[in-house]
């Protein structure tokens, strides 16, 4: 969702038809660089929010290491979950975390 917003913001339909090809390429490059910069800013904001969420969880007494493991397991694909279950034995059931 963030990408689509930034894409629309940086790639508005403008009248570029009268520009020479070099100017069009330059303008497109500038837009792409601006899009990457916007995404980098968004990435920093998301990272900050994640860090604050873990800090809040820690302050409330939750085990942040376990939370990170749960998040990692929930992101894992089905094959990785079967592999983890096989290595860790029956006490692990990552499919319940999905």
C-alpha cells in the first residue's frame, strides 16, 4: 500500500510527450530516485514502529526473544515449518501460529 502511494505520487501523468528522449530519461531517473528515497523513509518509519512495539511488549513483561521467534515462524513457508517441526520434535507446531 505504501509503495502504491509513493508510486502515484512520483509518477503522475504529466505531459512529457514534447520532451526529447534524453530529457524523458533524465526525468524518469529523477522520479525513480525520489521513489527510492520515499521508500527508504517509509522503511525507517516502519522499523521504528516495530522497535517501539517490541519495547512496549518488553515493558509489559513479554519475552521479546520468543515474540521474534513467533514472528519468524509465522513468516516461514509450509516446507520450512515442516523442517522446523521435524528438527524440534512434536512440541513445536508452527502451523498453529499461522
